[in-house]
C-alpha cells in the first residue's frame, strides 16, 4: 500500500522501468503452471480480435503522445489515483488491496494504467480542441436531445390499444411497466433516458422532431416491433461541457480509427 509521497515515487519509478518477464508464472490451473508466454499464446488462439485491437489502440496512443511530447509526472498520477480510489470507495488500505486482488493488478500496473488514461485525455484534448466549435456548428441540429419514456410491443394491434388507453387518460408509465417487452425500460416504468435525436432510428427521429413536452408519439414500427413514446422534456442543443465532451470523444475516436488503419502491424505471437 502506498502511504507516503516518497513511496509513491518509488512505485512510479518501477512503472517507468517495467519489463515483463515472459517466463514468469501467472497462474496454476489444477496444479499446472501457466506462464505469461502461455497466457499470451492462449489469448492469440482464442481468436478474440478485441484483445488485439485494444493492444493496438494502446500502442498508437502511446506513440502519438511520445511524438507530441505528451507525458505525465508523478504528482499528476498521485492526484488521479486519489480521485480514482475515492470514486470507488477505496479509502482504506484493506479495501484497496482487496480491489487490486479482485482485478489481478499490482499497484505498479494500476499506476501504469492510470498514467495511460491521463495521457489519453491530454491527447484527446490536443487532437480535438481546435475542431469542437466547427463540429458543433455543422452538427448543431443533430445534437438536440429529448428525454423519453417508451413502450415496446410486438403487435401493432396491441400498440394501437395502448395508445387509445393513454389518450383516454391511463398513465403511460403504468402501461409501460405492465406491457412493454423491453426489459430494461419496463423495470423503470418505460424510462428510456435522455438521448440525442440523431441517435434514434430515423423512423423514430422524424416523428419526434418538433414535439413538445408531454406529447405522445406512435405507434411507430421500428426494428421489428411497435413503439409508443412519451416526450418528457426537450433540450435544444447548446455547447455546454457535456456537449463538448461528446464532440471531443467523437473527434478523437475518428482520428484514432484513421491512425489504426494507417499503422503497419506485424504480429509475431
């Protein structure tokens, strides 16, 4: 457990000079040793390409940070570590060590992960900050948001009957809890959350655009079932912190996708 700043810096120096021992034991399965080399080989043979994509993204980000002179210092990681632990209620050394054990991490590996996240955020800022205002101006209409409740049913006749009941004064949320076949929203009495209009299916978006709070929309056939919507609130697009974060992430993900397509990779596993 890192208790003092000097201990943190010692751990940080370990991170900065980490070199994995490919022959070290990482597990014993029914008494049979599994080395790091065995582990990597079995990951490869699993054909789980998400693992390779994750490794590739990490490498591209690290290289881009190096090229741009983006780095971190121990004090930044210490502050980020404090926030990271606070958000997960890891206030005691015992809770922290238990969490590390559950996630199969050492303190040095966690520091390495957090330093990467800090550099990732700095890189995203460097890539996107000069483009956010322009992206917002071009896509403002697509960033309007609505807060929705929904009922999803299989048959059109059921949707029509439910719409009739709603028009006659039956509570939308009560009907959603009783009849909606979407399990997630049904558990929340039909609540679908706040969404961007552009993230809705086109046939749904065109019906909800221009609606006022309290309006009922549908039935609409979408993705093989019939939907009713209650428009709870409408949020016209503004370039607030949330919108900036969304645009920053979109711009950075687009940039990263381009970089991954350009990079030459020769796996030797």
